[in-house]
């Protein structure tokens, strides 16, 4: 992370609010993203992530608040902001009837990329996402992953200072997801660029220098992944027992812990999980077959702050005992 | 992945040259897409040819006494050219609805260039495509008794380009307001059919019922069709009486509107439509 690099922060937002007719999508957020960092933006569906990105990219006007991106005001210096950002939308925006290279050429001309270097630059970004060999093919013939990679290449074509990626890996297979994160890591090594990325995948959030968790239009947590996990304080304990129902009841009565049956295991959270295990054997009164103690993951962080797990987010808000348990905190 | 040298590209400062590049590349995209779409070239060719040879041939004997000996198809020729332009250009304009649907409109509108450059490029592209398409009809001139006169051809193409520009601008204006792809084509039909029938493309503007006279004279398409007919008919041999019936020109009361003024009307209408389209596009997200 390059927090010491001179110059304005990559993103600086104060009191951003966006009100649509029926919903308040963003309800007052403050945010600073330093130059050179990879900043992760997490949150359940409808949290307001895309809306925030659209405000920062000058696509929608904020109802209230101010924001500067790459040192320029999003409201009054729109074109300057646009020249300095790269943007990969959640939804595809390629022309399927043009070839990969034609899509890039189109972009370069629209962004006024210097003609002398434009061809080199196209080669470079296509090479980077592994599509140079396919440059002459129509985008319609590309797979979803290839399109995504092409969009990322296009977002980089005009050497933006800040790259916004709205769910760049959604719907991609694990290998492609890994390779996209490799590009992002490589990018930071090669170019003076800040990456602002939203994702629903917790393992991906681990790649970020800092992450913000957004819920219902507000930022509810913002720190490095390590600090966020440490702040949770509790470990996750999973046990299998001879009688799960009895075990859950016993956990409640003997320790005051709320447990739930998740994937066939009695699951609960407790501070100092490893040290707790001996007490468990001593006082539970139900035969225990196995115990697993895990340090908090970003999944737990997400759960603690939004009252829902990412898996619930994917399956659209089913009731979750884990979520219910954390919601009370 | 290879460790290539980082080409140091920074985007240029805003300038007129940059705006021109943007408009040009939008134009170029229309050309590329047109050249890839053989089906479209063919489909948009059929209808004008049907009008020229089937309608023209079929009605020919019926109306022969009214044309002063002129082949009805010869009379129809400028109108059918206009029709070809009308179909192709309106389609080019409305295609922006698909660009929105597939997200590409966003890629264009979020670039650091003015919306005007994008819309202008698109409009010039649509106009060029429609003009090229009309050549298919133009080369058939000899079959319907219109001489192959190079100067005439050049003038006709130039006038058709202006007409196409106006119609594409109209299509763009519609696509700025219509968000649903399903309603786009029916709406185009709804608009271009009256534009065509009320323009004098298919019948002379002489001896019309009064209400029709008024409507045709309010239709900007009339001012785009009439110069084409004028240029073609100049090269034809016909009696003065036939010319007066078949190509009476446009009259505002007792004022014969000269061709240059007709062209000015087309230019003004184009500018108005395009400005409105730019206004709507820059307001949508
Ligand atoms: N153009 C719009 N008009 C009205 N409401 C909108 C509009 N765009 C977004 N919203 C609303 O704003 C809220 C936040 O949406 P947003 O797209 O920012 O969520 P998100 O965090 O990106 O979600 P996801 O993870 O599903 O992409 C939602 O309730 C959504 O319905
Ligand atoms: Mg989103």
C-alpha cells in the first residue's frame, strides 16, 4: 500500500446521499481511498454499492454530499474525473458485433488516447488478460469469462488512475476468478493505479488492502481484513454430538450461548474458542464426537455487520439462525 | 502473462480534435456493423424494389393517361429512392435503442466527450449507410427510363444524404425517448408510414384536396423529396403540361419555394431534431 505517495487521495467522499423515488440507496457515507491501494466494497444485494460507484464515476448525481476522485470534483469536474477513471460495470457494455480489438480501438478514440501509443497499449492490455490471440474474433463468440477480461482490459486502456470494478468476477469459474485477481495484483505492481472493487466473494476480499462493508446505504465497517477479523473477537466452534437438540439446549443453559444447526453441525461463536473446548467437554453432558474451532473469517465479519451471510445473499434472504443470532448483538 | 514495457499513455486534454475523433469512431462503428450485416442490406432493398416494379408496374396502365405519356415508374423513381432512405435511415436512428439494451450506449455516454459528438457521429453514420443503400435503387435508373447522368447521380446522392441525415436524427430522437426494444419498431412504422405517404414521394403535389395540401406542406420530408425529383426530372424529356402536373414544385401560397430554400428547410429540421436528441441523451443517465 502506498499511502505515503504525494497527491490527493484516489477517492474522497463526504456525506454522500442518493435518494431514488422509493428508496434511499445511499444514506450518508464518508470514505477515503488512498492512492495505490486495492479497496474492497462489500455488502448484500441492494446495499447501495453500485449506486455509490455510479456517483463516484459521475454517472448519477448525488442527492447530497460531495466527492472527489483522482483529485477532481465529481459534480463540477465531470470530464476530468471521467478521463482519470476506468470503469467495469456490473452489466456488460461491449459491442458483440465488433471484434475484441475494435472494441478497444473504439474506446481509445473516445477517450482520446494518443494515437502514437494506442496500438502498443492495446497489445499490452490484451496480452495481459490473455486475449491477444483472439483479438480478431467477434465478441459475440466469446465466453462470459473472456468478455469480462476484455472489459477489464478496456477499462485499463486509457491508463486510468482509479479503476472501478463492479463485481468483476460475478458468474465466473474459480480459475477465471483467480486469474482476474492475478491481473489486479499485477496491475498494482506495474502501474500507479488505485483499484476500487465490489465483490460478493469473501475469499476475494482477502486480496484487498482495506475493505468497507456496506449495509442498507451505510458503511458499517471499514478497515484492513485482519483488523476486521480481529475486531470480531469470537471464534467459530462447530461440534458433532450424539444428540444435537440436547446439545443446543445445554449450550444455552450451561453457557448462555445461542447455537444453531448448520450443515449438520452444532455451530456457535465464542471468545477464545480453543480454551473453551475443555469446559465444553466438562459441562455439556452430551457425548461429543468431534470439535472444530475456526478463527473468524471475513464471512463472520460480514455476518456480524450485516446480519446475513454471503450465502444468504446469494439465495436471497432466507431465514438464517446464524444471522438471527448475530442480529441481536 | 508477459512483462511488457508499460506504454505511458495519458489521455489528452479536451479539444475539438478529440471531439472529432470521437464522432469519427462512432461513425466508423456504424460502417463496420453495416458491412457485416448482409441480411440487412438485402432486407432493406426488397421493399423499395417492390414499390418501384410491382406497384409502379401494376398502377402504370391505370394512371397512364394522367402522366402525359411518362412511364409511371419513371415518376415513382425519385420517390422510391426517398423511400429506401426513409426505411434505412429511420432504422439506423432507432438502433440506438438496442445500443442501450446491450449496454453499449453507456460505454459511449460515459466517455469524456460531449454527448453532441456521439450523437452527431451516430447520425452521420446512419446517413452514410442509408445513402450507400440507396445506390442499389439508383443503379436501376436505366430500367425505368432515367438516364445515367453522372452529375445527376452525384446531386441525387448528396440530396439523399441530407434527407437521410434528417431521418436518422428523427430516429435518434425517438430512441432517446423509447426505452423498450419491443416498442421501437412499431413506433418507427407508425412514424415513417405517414411521413412517406404525406410527402409527395408517391404522388404529385398538384391538385390535392386542401387538407392534404396543408399536411404535405408541413411535412419536412416533402422538402427533402422535392429537390430529388427536381434534379431527376430536369434530365427527362416531357411536355410542359406534364411537368406542371407531375412536378409542380412546392408553393407557399403564391410563392414558389426555390430548391435552395427547400434544402434550407431540411437543414433546419435536421438541426432541430438533432439538438433535441442530444438534449434528451445528455439528460438520461
Ligand atoms: N435507477 C434506480 N432507480 C430507482 N432505484 C434504484 C435505481 N438504482 C438502484 N436503485 C435502488 O437502490 C438500492 C441500491 O441498489 P444498488 O444497485 O446500489 O445495490 P448494490 O449494493 O449494487 O446491490 P447488488 O449487490 O445486488 O449489485 C436498491 O434498493 C435499488 O433498488
Ligand atoms: Mg451492484
